[in-house]
């Protein structure tokens, strides 16, 4: 299956805005969870389908409603209707092959991001789409399947320390983006460590395994770059848009976020260059080794081929070969052979082949 | 024939705006088809030449008039006159080698796009020019030959569900561009899948066939990039032009389109990088293999050449070679030979060649 | 002689604006030709030097005055004076090494372009400088030597069909630029066809001749790119400058021109990539072939070297070699030899070398 | 440990603005040093923890307060509180993995830069984070560990010559940036000298050691580029921001700084290109050498293999080989052998292999 | 010594604006020369140190004061004081490692440029810093050592023809920049000619000398690019700054200058590409040749190795080898040998190796 460009084929030919789920996780649990918090307290709730209207009526608090599982299109339709979302917005949420973006929509800001996961076993980066709609009174988040990087945020909400319960939903949205980007950082770091380890392994012994690792890492770096690059653009948009939903006190945090994502991107570029350089190095080393092998072969051949020829000459059965009957003929043979070999070794030494 | 840059030579030296058909499909059927729809109903009609004036007199409905076949220049002249098109516009329509573009013309918007077709048999992407003129009351579309990717749109028009019959001609034009770009996506996906499959085939066994496939895919990717890149620019123009023909309700759809085409373009760039990387990998693997072959050759030569030399020495016919008359001379020969071979194997083992 | 950067050395150290002819065609015929046309008729005239003042007095018609041959600096001085040109403008006209550009000058627009010529015999693109000054009442054009791509324009002027005799001098200037760019297209097409043919030749048989052709084509493409790239910038300037000399009715034509030149430039870039890719392919194929050669050499050597060694052993003249006296000694020798060879062939088969 | 992207993992999941020290130098001495100067005099002081409030009460003088050691987070918390810093600012100061930047903060300008150190022994560039907060009345600087490049500035402050004691804190901040960038220059110069020396070593003898040095230098250059590039952006920001803290008299110095840092960056780019070129050269030279080796091997093999074959023929024991009994058979053998060898040498000479 | 990045180490740690001479030419003659001209006449003077005040009192004329030799810092200090230069300006003048730039300073425009010199003997481009301060009444120029490219300007001043004596100091400054850039052109041309000659030499015979020349030329091109690129930016600044010192009549000349320097830069880029392409070609040719060598080696080995083996077989001393006693045994041996060799030649022919 194409990892770099998820199949949208099943969606082709339908009307725009018609919901088409793209993904393979249609067996995942469907869940809706609410965190309703204010400075004074916090209320958590979970539903297997959708909450009732009254569950969300609480004008004085901040609501964070998280939807796990996007494959039940009927449920998504009801969410669209319940929260009066534009059809295209909902289509973007369920189209999990989408390019990350942040855009202003009527009455809110719409975020499409990617959560990454690094599988240690097959050394691959996998991505999950994470969408978020920030409104004045509610933050809606959508995940393909349960399990995310937001547990520390939940803990902070429960603990109620710091500014998190007082700083508004825009700050909460920032925290979530921050968690996602921090997670990018940790993944880039893990891959980066492998790259830097590889660098040393390469100089010690340029085995084909090292090359395969370089290629594999390069593939992951290309994948990361493809996934992370549009996020820069998206966050930059956020630093510039003057939407009242982003309050002034949150702006420095957004700027900080922008600096982080740029740093991730630059690290990726640097690692990419390092991998290219490693492949060049590998090829140069292989070239060196080929040279060495050829040198040895050539030295042996060049020394022994003439000697074998001389032995061959005196192995012929001509009636009259005077040298064969010399008293010291055999010794002379060895003398000639050793002299020849010595001369050739001397030449090789002068050519710096030895 | 040059696929990357279709021949315009036959058009050179003529006056600007003079119609010159560039293409080889002059045997294709000529047809004009009309879909005349409103919220209330839909009327379809087909003519082998052109419709009469009265066929198009229906001020309260939306008209979509599609022309198949561009090679009958006399007919094109009559179309130019009938719809009062600027000579350059009509020249662009019949010049099927044109670069995709969208531009505002008097009383309308003029679209030149490319429909792509992926031929599974010769694994090649072919393109067909698709032009479109959006006016207040009519949408004119021009195709090189019959058969297109718009059947689902026609179905939706006939079914009359959703907004398609009420949302105006600009929405219909959007739907057509959307179909074309969705088609790009599905082609990029098919090529992408081959590229990703190739990646694994490469690591399993770097055969020349894998290399030929890489080269072939690279050519297709270059072709796709060349064809699709100008479309980005064209759609971007559409998102920015404030032409009253594009109503506000259609704008989010255009923005969506722009995001899609950019995603396609980024996928193409990523695949291109992957192919470059694959060729590098292929060359490195070939280098490795050459190394292995050389190693084996060298080991064999270096072991046996001296042994053959020794055998040669004792095959000479000198009168006096004392070793030949030793009691265990032959055994000693084997002893020396085995010792030499063993010593060399030991050296190779230490050099990690075995 | 440096084709990529024509010698200006002879001009160094002179005063700015001093006329210095750079070029080697100082034996070419000098000629001045006039086409004086209006809606009603056309008058053509030719002088070996310059026309008299009265020849150009015709306020109600459009004048196109073409100068062939730039090397007679005395004549150029008189032209400068006669038409009151800025010294730098005339210096640019005779400096045939100039970079293409279009700029507004006092009372006119000054065009410096390159006409290209593809020599089929030595497969080289050659360029000639073409300068043009557009004024309200006259169009002055300057060519290095007689012979150009404008004959179809002259024909159209004589025929008087279409808008050419009524549409003003700006339209005439457009027609000339259009002819020049159409000529670029036809040259790029011819080179492109060779490139695409080469692509197939390469996969059939990667001979050194194919490589030499790739290198030669690359050189021409680099040359074309260098020559054509500044023209894009120049034409873009024309689409943006709001000079009253370019009338509104001519603007769509200029835009068309801009689209054409951009298309040429993109085709060049695509061909350049294809050539790079072809060279990579060539090198990969050469690598493959080297591998194949080495495989054959290795298989033969590895099979026969041990066999020759064994034969050598039994060719020695030791007094006591028991095997030599075995009844079926010779048959056993062949048995061993065939078994060894068979075993090695089997190993090679398993290694997929055969 | 990843040098290119320092670990921030320990900081993930904490609340934004919570202090997390990233670095390994938690055993370094903690120190706070003050330089309190005015036109009239200078006072220096050092504390092992923090100064008391009264130590800093001196409205008529300029204060430079330098903190060495960032790992005692409790102390950093107290500094944050004492100088009313924004939590994100303090978080940036202790996050020593940060990308260099300059930004305006409330009541001041915040600088994050990198001091570089070149370790001659392991030929590596190491970096230390240097942060600085410029306020109206005080300059706060933060270093990871004691020892910096500012001693000449301290000397100039003590000496009191020139404008340093009168030109304000913005000038002092400039002096510090200037010292840091001058240090970059001296490091780039040292690496550059190695690169240029390597260039000559390469042409004299392309040993694998030269290649390893190229790779090592490339790594350092990549590291330098990654570290220095964001500084350009940061200094450019400073040249453009119209913060009243940067007085007009200091502006030319900032512009000068900007020119310097750009020059460093261009030198790095040039060196990087030179290294790429050197690796290409190395590979070409290795290719040449392989060619030479192969030539020698081939010449020897091609000359002696047929000769050995001929000798082998006359070593066979056939009953009837007429040549063996010719009177001058043996001489003829040598004659044939020499003729053959001579002919082949002649061919090689003509092929320019000798 | 680092040519690409001249040592500034000796200047580090000093106060900004303190003069530090960087360069090795401290033995050069120190000289100050004046050209004082007006429409009516010209006065020239030379001093070994500095002119007296009265020497420069001539309000109605234009003064060009040229200083040769920058290493006597005491003298530079006096110049700084005498002409009231900003300390940073004088620091830039004596820092001969500076990046070219043009900037507006108080009461003038400050130019830092590089004069290039091509040493034919060691085929290297060397640079000398040239600084210039344009003021209303005087033009100050500074050179590292005597000898420059301005003699034609002096001649024109003396001759007094053309506009040079009347067009003001800004025109004189333009003339000097023009001379410098013309000199760039002539150097690029000389290197370019070598590159184009090399191209042909390469295809005739790809010797290692050709490769070394490619590498050497690449180094010079990198150096030229590094030196010339910032000049583009500097001249562009001049075309845009609206300083009253640059009069309207001089502006077209500046624009011309800008076109020239861009043309130089493009030529450099083109040559750089050509050199890269030449190195690729060289490597491909070397690969071809390796292939040819291997082919010959393989053909010889593959033909003779089996033949030698057969000869070896019949050289064994087994008691009973029936073939040896056949009547035509020896002839049959030759028959088999020739048949085998013929078969293999046939195979090679079919494989197109011969």
C-alpha cells in the first residue's frame, strides 16, 4: 500500500462534500469523550456514540470534546449536523490522507495535523490524522483511533495547576499542537541518533548492512519531511492571522511553536544532507576497497604469470633445450624467478602499491 | 514523436489567431452535446455538428455545451463566430500543445487544462487537452476526442441530488476541475504504488529489470510534473481573482481544489526524490556486487596461481632437480601446497573477505 | 572561440557609449530596407546605405525600417544621430554579446533579442542579435546579417489580410517577437526529438556514441537555456509596463507571448532533467555491463584455474606419484575434473550468476 | 549522543514555560558576576549565588550581570522572579538546544546565540548557548558554563578607552555579538585552511586518509552551517526592528555585524561546495587509478596467457609432435614467443596503454 | 594561506572601528595621487604621504584623490581625521577581506569592490580590494597596492573628450566601476575559453590531465562566483537608492552596469554547469574505458584459460592416456583447440564484444 500518498480512489467520482472515509482502521472502537473545565473544577464524561444536547449546555465553562474513530460515516453526518459544520470541513476530517493545514472557517479555526508514531520494531514512522475545530465555546478534536499524545495535557487539566484551566480554549489548542510537535521532535531525535551512530559504523566497516540502514533512514527522513513541512506553513498562518479566537496572551506561545517546528524542519534537512553524504562516503569506501582488491589481484597475477610462463618453457619436450642440461640449470631457474619477483616487488613498492 | 513538447511546427509562420490544429486525432468523431438543467429538470441533446440558435434559447436554465473533436477547423471557426470568442482564445483551444492556464477574458473565464489517462499496457501517461469557457449563462467545454472523466457529474446532474443543479455554472466548472484533479490523484497513486513496490524489489534483488522500471517510472514522473505543475499556478489564480462569475459560495470549493492540487504536486516531488534515491541505491548495490565478484575472483586466483606455479616448477625437465628424487617428494609437494593455501585462507579470513 | 560568452575584450577601456562592434561578420552586406504601410497600401524600398530624410516623411502611414549589418560603425553613428538615439542604446545595438532585455527609453521601447539558428550539419545552435526600437511613428530593427525569420510577416503585410496593416506598429513588433519565439519552439522541438529518440537508443544499446550524443545535446540545451531565460524576464517586463506605445488591443497578444516563452523555458528544463537522467542511466547500464563481464571472467577463471592446477600436479616429474600408475588414473583425473567443474557450476547457479 | 539535535526528550510532556535544563554540564560552577560601569569608573563583583537587591541599585550607571551555569533550576526560578521575566523566556534560556533567535519582549530585547569552540584534538566544533536580555538599565547574560570570548570586552571596559563606557548597553550587547561572530570567523578560517590544504594533498596523493578528512570536514561544515544560518536571520531582524533600545548611533555597528555574519555564511557555502568538489575529484582519481591497475593487469595477462598456452602445448606428451624434433625447435619457440609479445606490445602502444 | 576567506584573526578582540590591516603587502609603496579636473583643464599631482590642505582647495573643480597602500595605519588614521570619516568606514577600507558592498554614509556613498587579476603563470585569479567614497566635491579611492585598471580613464580625463570632464564625479565613479566589471568580463572570458577548449580535449582523449584542468578551472570559477556575486547586490542597491549624489543623467549608465554584472554572473553559472557536466563526462568516459579494458582481458582469459587447461591435461604423466598414442593425436589437439577458440570468438561476436 502506498504510504506516501494514501489511496483516495474510493472517493473519486462522488459529489464534493460527500463523506468518504479513507483508511483501514474501520474496526477501531468509537468513542466520544468530554472534558468540561473551568477555573473551579473539571468534569469528564465518555459516550460510546454521541453526547446528548444537554450534556454540552454549560455556558460558563470550557468544553473539549474528543471524537475517536472516523469510519462510521453515519455518525460523522450527525456530528456535522449537530455542530453545523460546513460539508467540506467534515469531508476534510474523514479524508485522512489530507495535507496538514490551518484555516479560518465560519465561527472558528480548523486545524488538520498529523500525529506521528515511531514503530521501533519495523523502524517505520506511521502517521494518524488529527483534526481540531476551535470555537469560542468548544474545542472539537477528531482522531482516527484511540490513543494519543495528550495524556500529560489531561493530567494538567485534572491537576489544575498553572494557567491551563484559566487560559482559554485557544491555549488548550496550543497545548495540543505543542504536544504533537514535541512528539515530532522526539521522533526526529530517535532517527537522528541512528543516523549519527551509522556515521561511525560506516567509517569502521562499510558493510552492505550499513548501506541498507542508510537507505531505510533516508526513506523515513523523506517521509518525515513530507509530513512535517506543510505544518510549518500552517503554524505560520496561525502566527499571522488576526483571528479574535487567538487571544493576545496566547500569541507568544504560538510564536514559540513556530520556532520549534522550524527547528524540527531544519534538523530534518540537516539529517537528509548527512544521509546523502553517508551514501557518497559509502560509495567512495567501496571504490577504495575495490581498488585494494584489484591491487592484490594484480600484484599476484603480475608476479606469478611470468614465472609460470618460464616454468612452462622448461616443461616443454623439445629435443634440444640446452639450459636443461646446464649443471646448475635448476638453480639458475630459481635465480631468475627470484630476481624477477624481486624486481617486480620493487616496482610495486615504488608505485606505492605495497 | 516528441511527447514532452508537442509539435507546433505546422503552426509557425501563420498569423496569430489563425486556427492551427495540433494533434493526430483527426479521425475522431465530431459531436456536440448539451445538458440544459435547472432546479426543476434536465434536458439532454446531441448534434453531430452544431446546435441551432433556438436550441440554446433558454434564459432561465443553466447550459453546459460540450464539443468533442477539435480538428474540423471550419466548425471551430463557426463556433468562434457563434459565441463571439476572441481569435486568440479559439487558437488556444485548438492548439492542443498548450500549457495549462486559467485567465479572465471578456465576459468570461477561460480554462485550459489537461486530462490524463494512464495506459496500463505500455505503462505510459497520455494527456488530452480540455478547455472550458465559463460565462454567465453558459459553460462551453472542448475535448480532443470523446470520452472523459465527467460521467459521475452527468449522473449527479441527472439525479439532481445535492447542490449541483442549484449551485450555478461556476460550481459545475469546479466539479469538472475537481474530477480532473481527482483523476490526477488516482494516476499518481498508481504510479506511486509501483514506485513503492519497486523499492522492496530493489533490496531483494537489484536486477537490471528493476533499474529499467526505475528509469521508466522516472520518465512518467517527470512527465506528470511537467503537466501538473502549471495547474497549481492556474488554480491559484482562480483563488485570487475576484471575478463575479465565481460566487462566494463556490470559493471554499476552489480553495479545497487548490489544496488538492498542491498535495498532488508534493506527492510527485516526493516520488521523484524516491526514484533518485532508488537509482543511487541500485548503483550502490551494483558496486557491492562487483566487489563480491572481484573478491571471489581474487581469492581463487591468489590461492591457485602460486600453486600452479609450484606445480609448473616441478614439471620442468631439468636434468638435475633434487626434490624430484626425494622419497617423499610428492607428499612434500602436497604439504607445501596445502600449507600455502591454508595460510592464504587464513589471511583472507583476517581481512574479512570470507 | 567562446560561444557562451562572446568576446568583448576589444571594447574594454573605451569610453561608455563609444561604439564597438563585437562579432566576426564584418564582410556581410550592408542594407537598409523599408516597409511603409497603411490600411490602403504598402511601399517597399531598399538602400545600400541609409535612406534620405524625405523617404521617411509620411505621417499617415506606419514605417518599418530594417538595418542589416552592424559592423560599419560610421554608418551606425549616422543612424544614432539621424534618429536621435541615446549613445548607450546604440552601443547596446552594436554590442552583439548583449543579454536579451526590453526597456523603456525616451520616446520608445528598446528590445534586444536573440534569433536562433539550428545548424543541422554540426548539430549546433547559433545565435544572432536582433534589436528593435519601437516609436510612435516608426519601428527600427537591427540585424547582424541579412536573412531572418520574418518573411511570413512581410508576406502578411503585402497580402494585407487580417489585422496586421491596421493594428499599428506595436502589433508589428509583437508579430516579430512571436516569430522569434516560434522559432525557439521549433528548435527546442528538434533537439527534443533527438533527446527522446536517444532515450530509446540508450535502452537498446548503451554505446559510447549514445553517451557522446547525450553530452552534445546537453551542451546545446545549456546554451539554449542561457539564451532564452533572460527573454522570459524581458517579455514579463513588457506585460507589466504600462507604456502607451503598447495599446490595449495588443495586450492579450503580449500575454500570449509570455505564456509561450514560459512554455519553451519549461520544456528546456524538462529536457535538461531528461538528459541528466539519461547520463545516470548510461552510467548504470555501463555498471551493469561491467558486472556481466566480470561475472563471465570470474566464472571461467574460477572453474578452470583449479582444474589447470590439478593437471599441473600430475605433470610434475616426481619419481613417485602413485596416482600416475593407477589403472584408471587418467579416467579418475577426468572424473575429478568434471565433478569439480560441476560443483562449481552448481554453486554459481545457486548464486544466480548463470 | 545526537550533536545535531540535542535531546529535548526529558522536557516533553511538561507544561509550557516549565523549566527543563537540557545539557550535560550540571557539575559546572555556578557564578554571577557584575560589571557596573559609567564614564567615570567601573565596579566589578562576583557572587556564588545571586546578588542582593541593593547590589544592583545604581540608577546612573550601566549594569552587566552575567550568570554562569544554567542547571540549577531553583536558581533560575529565582532569577525569573527577580527580573520579572516571561516564563517562556526563561524556558528558552535553560533549553540549551534552542535555535538562535533575537526577539523583542516586553521591556527588552531577547537574544539567543551560540558560542562555538573548536577542539583541536578531536577536530570538532562544539557549541554553547549564550542568551542575553537587553533592557534599558541592565544587560543580563546567561552562559552554560564559565569561560567565554568576552575577555577583550572586559579589558576595554576596565581600560575605559574608546566609546565603550559611554556608548550604552546596546553598544555593549553589540560588542558581545561582534565577539561571538568574530569567533565564528576564526573557526571557519581554521577549518577553511584545512580544506584548502586538503585540496593540494588530494592532487598529490588521493589516499583514503584524505577522503576521511574530507568527510570529517564536511560534517563540521554542515554543523557550522546549521548553527550559523539562523544567526543571519536573527541579526537581520535586529537591523530592521525599530526598538528604541537600539540607539541610532549603534545602528551602523549592527549593519556591520550583519555584513560580517553574511560573509561567514557565504564562506561556509563556498567551503561546502569545495568539499563536494573534492569528493568528486577523489572518486575520479580512484577511478583513474583503478583504470591504471586494470591496464597493467590486462597487459600482463594478455601478453603472457597466450605464451603460457604455447609452452603448455609443447609440454604435452603426444607421441608425435613434429616441432619437438626440429633442429631449431626450441629457438623457434622463443622466436614465436618474442614475436607475439612484441606484436602485442605494439598494439598496446598504439592504443596508448603504455 | 586561505584564499577564499582571508585571515582576520589578527583583528579579533580589538575594539570595533580600530584599524587593523589584513593583507601581506606591507612593503608596497605608499602614494597619494590627485587628479583635479574641470571642463577647462586638468591638474595632476602626487605625494609620497598626504597632500596639504591647500592642495585640495579648489571649489570649482572635481577632485579625484587616490591612495595607494593601506598598511600604514598611522597614515590611515590621519586620512580618517582629515576627511572626517566614520571609524567603521575606515575600518572597512583597511580590512581587505571585506565582502563587496555599496552603502550610503553620511555625506556620501561608500563603495567596497574587488579588482581581479588573472595570473597566467599559475592560472589563478587574485583579488585586490578597491574602496571608494563619493562625495559632493571629491572622490576618494583606496587601493592595496599601485597599479590598477583605470589608466584608460586617466587618459580620457587628460584628453578631455566626451562627457567625462563635464559629467561630474558620479559619472567618474561609474567609469571606475565599469572598468572593474569590464575586467571581470575579460577574466571570465579567458577562463571560459579554457573551459570550452577543455570540452573538446575531453572528447578526444580523457586523460587525467584533462581532469586536473577541470578541477582547477572549477576552483577558479567557484572563487570568481564568490567574489562577483555580492557585487550584483551592491550595484542593484545603487540602481535603487535615490541618493542625490547620483544624478539623473548617470542613472542609465548605472542600469547598464547592472545589466553587465548580471550577464557576468550568468556566464559564471553557465560555466560552472559546464564544468560539472565535463566531470560527469570524464567519469563516464573512464567507465567506458574500464569496460573496454575488462572486455579485452576477459576475451583473452576466457579463450586461453580452457586451452591451457587442455594442454595441461595432455602434459600429465599418467601411464595410460590413450589419446597421446593416437596417430593424429597432436593434430586432433590443435583441432579441438581451434574449434574451441573459434566457438568462443563466435559467441563474443554475437554478444557484440568484438
